[in-house]
C-alpha cells in the first residue's frame, strides 16, 4: 500500500492498481494527433524536455526491458482513467494517454516529487509533444486488450461481459475461487486486508487463510467466476506493501469453500451467525486496533491531494483497498520512539533492545543523559515503530508503567568518537538477534501483544520441564503452568502476570541453555 519517497529507497516494483482518484471533467482536447504503426516510432524523437507544455499524453523513458503494459498502466491509474497506451519495447519507452490533462498534470507533479520505479529501476515521466495517441489497433492489440481489461475492472467494478473486453484478455474463468500465496511476507497480512483488496473486483463471499510449507496462503471465493478472473488479471504479481508481500494468484480447483468459523483465520461473509470456533479466538480487539493503527500509518496525508478522506482509519482502508501510491514509511512513519517513565535504576540499552526487538529490528538505543528515565529507540522502519508503540505503551517494565510515543527525531545520534557516554547509547545495527531480517520468516506471523504466556523455542533435548520452570522462577516471578510441544523443541510457559512475563522475556531471550542452543522467547496468544 505504500510507495516509497525518493530518498534512495527502492520502490516496490509493481505498485498495486488503484481506483480512480481524480474524476475531473473531460477537457476538450483538440490538437495534434499522432498515428502509431510499427514504423512511426521515428516521430517520437526529441522528447527530452521536461518543461514541455502539459498534455494528457505522457512520455515514459528508461523502462526495464521485461516490463509489461499492465505495470505501465498501473502508474497512471491512481490519477484517473488511462485511455490509451503505446509501448515501444525496443526503445524501452512508452506513451500513456490519460482521459484528462488535469490527471496528467497531477501525475507528473506527483512523480516529480517521488521518483517512480518499475522492477526496482527508476523511470522518467514527462509531457509528450503529442496531444492524443492514435494507435494502429492491429499492431497494438495486446496493449489495448490489457488496457480494456484494466479499465473495465476500474470503472464501477461492473461484471465484465464479452462486449467490454477484448476476448484475448479475458478467457472464461473456470472457478470463482482463487488461491493466493503471499511471497516476501515482511509485514503481517490479515484476512481483512485481503478482503479490502479483493472486494474491489466484486463481492467476496468467503476467505480461508492458512500456512502451508511455511507460506501464508488464502482461498478466496467470489460470487461470480468473472470477478475472480478480473482480480487475478489485475493483482497477480503485485505487491500489497512497498517492495514486499507479493501476491501470487491462481484459480483453485475448488468451486465452493466450506467455512466453519468466522474468526481471524476464516470468514463466511454470507453467514454472520457462524461461531468463532472453540479455541479459535476471533481477532483479539487489541490486535485489531493495532492493525487499524498500523495501517493508518500508511496513509500519509497530502500524498495525493485529491484523496480527501476524513480520518486515518478511513484513509488506511482507502489506501489498502485503493492501493493509492503513498510516499513511504520514511516520510510518514517515524522510525524513532521516545520511551519515558522508565525505571532508571534498572533499565539498560540491552533490556530495551530485547523488549522492543519483539516488534521490530532495533537499530539504536539511547538513554538520555540528563533524563535517565527516558530513552530514544530507533527501529528499522515506521511500521515496526508503530507496532512497538501499539503493543508496549502502557505496559509495566521493572515495576513502572512505560509511555511510548513517536519521537520528533529522525535518527538516534551515536556519541562522538572517543567520548564516553557511560554506556547509555548502543548501536545494534548489526545485531545477530534481529528477528525480522529474513523475508517471510515465521516471526512475522507471531507478533502478539505482551501476555502472561510465553512461547519458548530452540530448547535442547537435554533440558527438562523442571529446568525451565526453575530458570523462569529465578527472574522473580511465579511459573503458573508449562506445556511442551510434541517435539520438545518448543514449549508454552505461563507466568502469574504480564509484567512478570515481560521481565522473564528481557532476562532470558537468547539465554544459553548449553549445546549451543540459545533460548528464543516471545509472547504467545495461547493460554495453557
């Protein structure tokens, strides 16, 4: 949902297609008409001036060789209807015609502030000298088919009939059920996010999510196979978030899904009466609120000015569902947190690194020299700082309720060379303990609010329940319950209170249990 600002950060290769944001009246475009058939590309020379007069035809240069029409069209969709496209594959260029000059002006202004990237390469967009594209349809057939399909999907989400879309683009779909696999799962993708994205193409009846071969997958059923076809055409290969969470979509062999429970794993939207299932908790309201906040971070006000949406939650929904190109986390989501009301006798950079490291990769920690009950913590990105703030603000650490807010600082400064700051500042940039370095790591699916129950893993075979009970009791709390998983490598351990569990996690995450096994500790959503 996020597209990055041009600060040397790569942007997602395939930003998601978006609904029409601008609905400006069609301006009457008279002016020059170009006909393009195979030999006409000579006419398109000499367009290297950015300051040309505005035109609804845009000239796009430096395209990666393997780029598709859909990707080029997707650049224009957030700004309004795209009415024509001409790809000059050999020249790595394209011409994109928008319905109105206003839309083209908005698009050029936006991309002059945020360098657009396709497939991780920067591309260049400027006004064309041409006022209109007249393309030879026989030669430009594939582009036209894609354009029609995308436009049909975009306008009003009406079911496609053979009349609106050239047959080559849409062959009859076999099944109304799509199988969705998410690659590079850097951020959690919830059932609700999928529902927002896929509802754009028709009524979603049912969704079932599951993890298979360590990959997050979903089955999603539409009322009509045509909607499934449209969604697959528009979304396959696109990213939900910047440069990650890539959608891989196929038709399922199933034609109907059987949903037993309505919870955070499965949902039947036609049957709100279904139970949430025994031991299948529906989405915890705290997590739901955290997700609402987390996605609202993605909606950076002023990214696309025409998007006048009243509040952050609605903006998040619109950004999720409309997948509007928003400048990235670096602009909206501050990566630095200010933590206050710490127990200054007890707190260390290491203890903050361990606790905040549950929600993201902590880069630097600085306990303030003149105010030792406060610290600055720099996370790897704005999403992580938001998650840490949502989950840790108001929790008890070393007997005091800590406050976590976004800091006005952009980075945490390290002390100058040779200056002793008494160990108050620490750089954890290269720490081997970061939990979220590996794309798609299981840790992304196991982010839960602090709870009295801890999940332990990497337990060597020689360590018994009694050893672990004693170890955790030594952190100053009471062990209420313990349960090994079948393979004995993992266990659940319940402390008397959330505060005791937080303390135990700080003390014992990465604890060396011998045999080169370092204990891994995280919060669990289960109870014993």
